C-alpha cells in the first residue's frame, strides 16, 4: 500500500506506520502518523514496561529514519494513546524545526 510509511513484520518488535487519515498528503506541518504494533499482548500503554524496550527502540530507530528520509523533515515524537480493536496506536507528530 502506498500509504504505508514504515513496515516491520517482526512479530515481537514489528510495527506499521501510516499517515493519519485527516492529513491532506501535502502539508508536512500538519503531518500526524499512527503506529500500530504487531503484538497483541500489549493492550494499553500502561502495560508497557522495561521488557518492551526492544519494541520501543525499534519503533524509534526505524520510523525516525524512514520518516525523515521520506518527508525531508526532522522528526519529533510525542505519544498519545488511542485504542482500536485492542491495538495500541501511538500518534507520532513530525515537526519542522523551523516552526515558530
């Protein structure tokens, strides 16, 4: 699919990054990305602990590189928990460093 920004199929540390459906596909100042993890044993952010560092580091490493390369912008992260069909979605926002 052409909406997929990053995909890692690993069952333990894998994830999928896609743009928010509200994004117009042009204005990177409004770019929000959603991360969907492959694991089904982590129902909420509150269940994350030090055992999940490999997953979180994989998301940070792979997604930040791919996002910066694809959209030609520096990447900043913030997490906002949303839940859909027991899948953890973490919103990533890419911010231009030149923003006021």
